[in-house]
């Protein structure tokens, strides 16, 4: 598992980017069975975005196309 140390603003940008990518894939007309999982993941990323933005989390796991990534958040 890869580990990254990033600033709070970079972590927010990373989560936003992953969330937007999922939303774009959802708009592409995915099969119905994948739609529920994707919607749940979008909701999870939205909650994570709020937590990172508010400074309530110091680290989190972020699934990416290359596998899971552990992100450690440092203050700006």
C-alpha cells in the first residue's frame, strides 16, 4: 500500500478529484448493479471530504485504480 503525506488543501483536492471521477462514470450509464455501489462510494467520499475540510481526520484510505492509498493529512 502506498502512503502519502499531503497538506490539508491537497487532500481536499484529491478527494474532490476522486469523487468527480466517480460521478462522471455514473453519468456514462453504468449497469444497474454497479450503480448502487458507486452511489454508496460517492456518499462515502462526500463525508470524507467534509471531514478532511473540517480538519477532523488525520489519515484515511483512498481506493484508486492502482489499489488502496493511505493519505496522511498535515496542516496547511
